[in-house]
């Protein structure tokens, strides 16, 4: 590209091509963490708490990525918490009763976990698709369909299980919960190294692609700085998780279970939880879908201007079905993580999750008017919500006050977002 | 030789209101036909039947003499019918290239969107239509009326339209941009494209169109050769629904 006029001087943020909204959220998150760390005499930012915070965030964060698509298409899904419960009930019943009793697969068989998960994902996807059909084809407002769904699926779960807590769940299944399934230090480092290589390759190929078409690219130092920041964040995160040692008594029990005696002074780190890896994979996949596939492009086009999308030949009804089916599948995936973390299915699993998920997406910059939202923002939103909640619990704030603060923060965050959009001249 | 487009006895009612009542119009290759009439005369509704946005209750459409089934916008595109809507039909939150290729994205071998190729193509076509256009990274909500119009036109032109429908293409534009659209219409016409031009502006129709079809209250008043009539004749048709004595075509 030939530039006829001299390029205006760019600020550091512009040169690095950073997303200022994301930067603001990161800043708020860091301030929040430092504040809680100060108030708790350094207990908030310990490897142990970072580990716990991470595994507590996973379930809501997974659903928040799907909620971005739902809200971007100008819809809402109030049923995700209940849908999670139904998917969880399906998986619990499948692994404790249907498979062992009806199909004769013994408890503890390696087939139990995968079959149960497939059943749960299928149930979630089907329920989501059905709600999407009611919204897209029968044109019942999403608010009403999913408000009905909130009651229907919560009580379908209750009906299926007679309201009983079902557990303990299969040992392999429990590995998706957090503490019961981690990679250990060595494999966590291997994965971190792979992730760093992945980031470098992605940045390099994006730059090469731009240059191949003759578009402007940012200066090399900015590219390197970006690569450095991202690699540092990955390695720092894994180092923190690897610094959290499995408690000695728990380790001793693990050795006992294998009929061995734990050597004196033996220690082992938790490392990356499998649930967090699931979240990272979901985040990558959803970002790819949002930015690099036709489906994702149509989701945003429909949110920006439903008529334009329709006139461009996009089947917006089918698109609605797909968006809600995807939301259902993600709610079921969250059900795997949530029930595995609790080691059982309980009647109140996922209660109020719909509000946490919507709040996470909205705090993460998803506009309820549609067309605008990012996956990474929603995940950061989930992390901020969870940090706020568990930080306040650590400080010793009373439970009702915690909820009051979380509610107020949600409203405040949206107001700040409106101000931000007015200043940057973005359409609301 | 048969006409490029023939719409025969098209009727469409919304509730009890007959928006289009037994209207027949036709269009030849390399010809510009103006569609005139008051707001609510049924021009846009008629044309949306051709572009697949609405389906007629009765009547038939022939493309190159063959009966065409157009039930949605995708069908219309398959017949190389492109529409530039009055409301611009752009997704405001997406950038120029995304809007240009909306519904017909270029993909890589892996099936993922080829953003680079789409932006490169967008730059090429925009350089032809609107050389001053630079805002490729911004969402189209950040563009001016004229720039948005050129994106909408680029969309129709890029995909080799044979039949182009322009619904009030100059309604939101300044004089210079209107001139640009006029030149473009002349150019497309010389390339053998048939154009339906919906307009309020009699002056536009008199200068750009070969023929004009006038509608009133959902009915066709008549079709005339523009060269045979005066501004006042056309006005009479629009306001009084009366065909001039010297009518032809």
C-alpha cells in the first residue's frame, strides 16, 4: 500500500494493536487480585488459591463462550443452569444405573466415562437444538422459551433422579473435575512449551499472510513484544500451578491405595488440571469458530443486522437452531466439569448459573443489543466474577453482602462499558 | 429474443391489503427500467419478489424466457440477480470485506475464512468504484453514507450481476456521490447488465432510464419509453394514475 499522506503518530497501544477494552478488563482484574491479596495478607495470590480459582471458574467460563454467540445473535438463554442439571442427571444415571444395570457394563469399566459423557453431550445438544427450533422457526422469543426451559429442565433433572444425590461418580469421569485429574509438573511444562510454540507459529503465520497480500504489518519489535508477553503469561501461569504441591497426607493415601509406602520427603505438584485444558481447548475452538468460519461470521452478521443477513442468503432460522444447540452442548460439557468437581450429581447443581454465565459474557464486553462480543472477554468476565466472589469469601464478607456486591458490580460494569462505547463512538 | 426478465401478473397481499395487484413488467439486457410511484405504491414490494425477499401469491417470473422459481434470496443469487437495498442491507458491525462477501465468503483449502484474500479483493473492487476509500479495517458503521453505498454497490458488481435491482440508490447521497452512482449505472448498462432502478426522482429517471414503469396503489399504471414522454407526463401517471395519450411500449 502506498501512503500518500504521512502516517499519524501512533500510541504504544495502537502500535501493538491491542484491544483497549480487553486491556481495561485485564487492568481491573489485576487491581482486584492485588486488592484481595493485600486484604488477605497475601493469601489470595498463592499457588493454592490460583489453582482453586481456576478450577472454580471453568464451568461458568465454558458456558460463557456459548452465551457470547447467543447474545451476539440478539437472543438470551436463561436455561443454561437447568440444562446443565439435566445433562448432569443424564450422565449420573447413565453411569450408575443404565450402563451397569441395563447394558451389563460393570461399574469401574473404562467404557463408563466416555459413554456417559457422550450421552450427556447428546442430551444437551438436543435440548439446545429444540429450544433453538422454538425460537428460530416458531418465532417464540428466546427470553420466554428459555425462561420456560429454566423450569422444565431443572425439574426434568429432579424427576429423573427423584431428587436424590447420585454418587460417587466414576473415577475416570471425576478426572474432569479439577483436583482429581491433573497433569503433574512434567507434562504441564511440556504442554506449556507446546503452547508457546503454537503462539509463536500463529503470530508468525498471521504476519506472513498479511505481508503476502501487501497489507501493513506492525513493526517487528511490537510483534516480538506481543510474543514475549503471551509466552510469559503462559509460562507464568503453568509455573504457578506447578508450585502447588499435593498435600502430604493426600499423597500418602494415594500410595496406600496402590499398596506402596510413600518415600520420606516425597512431593508432587498438581500441575495443570484437565478441566482447565478442556476450557482452553473450548476457548481456542470457539475463537476459531467466531473469527475464521462462515458460521461464526453469520452469527455476527445476524447480530449486526438480521435483515441484511437474511437478504444475503443466510438462513437465520437454522443459524438460531445451531447457536442454541452449541450452547446446549457447552452446558453439557460444563455439567461434566461441575459434577466431576463435586464427585456426584446433586439436585441443586448449576442453580443460578444462567445469571453467572450471562454476567460473565456481559462483563466481558458482549453487547445485549447484539453483534458485538469476544470469547476471550467472556472468559475473563467469568474469571473476574469468580475472583470477586471467592476473594470476598476469603476476606470474610458475609454471604448476602457478597451477592449484593456481585450484583452491583454487574450493573456498574455495563455502565462503564456504555461510557466506553460512547467515547469511542461505537454503535450501542 | 426473449426478455432478460419478465414478471407476469404478479400479485401479493399482506393481510387484506393488496400491495401488488396483477402487475407485469419486463427488462432487457443493457437496459435501465425505472420503477416510479408514491411511497406505498408497491414498487419495493414488487422488486422484493424478484430478489427473493418476498414470495408472490400468484404470477410468474421468467428469466431469459425460462420460468424461474425464486423462493429466497439464495435462489435469486443463483440467477445472478443482485439487489442494492434502500436500507443498504449491511451488517454495521462488520468491516467492508466481510460485508462484501457476506453469504459468499472465500475460504482456504481447510474451509476456514480466507480473510487476507477477501480483503485483497475488496481493495481491488473498491479501488475501481471509489478510489478514495481507505477504511478497510473499520466496521461499516464508521463509514459515511456514500462510502456505505459504494460497499453495497461493490457487492452487486463484484459477483457479476446480470440483473441489478437498485432501490433508491442515491437517496442518502450528496451530489458528488450521486454523480458517481449515475456514471456507474451507465457503465454497467454498457456491459449488458439489465437494471431496475427504483426512484422518487423523476429527473434521475429521465436521465438514466430507457423505459419507466409507473405504479399506483399496487397496480401498474403503465410502462412508457422515456424518450416519448415529458416530466409532466410521468408526474401525471404517478399522481393521477393516468396514462398519457401518446403512450407506447
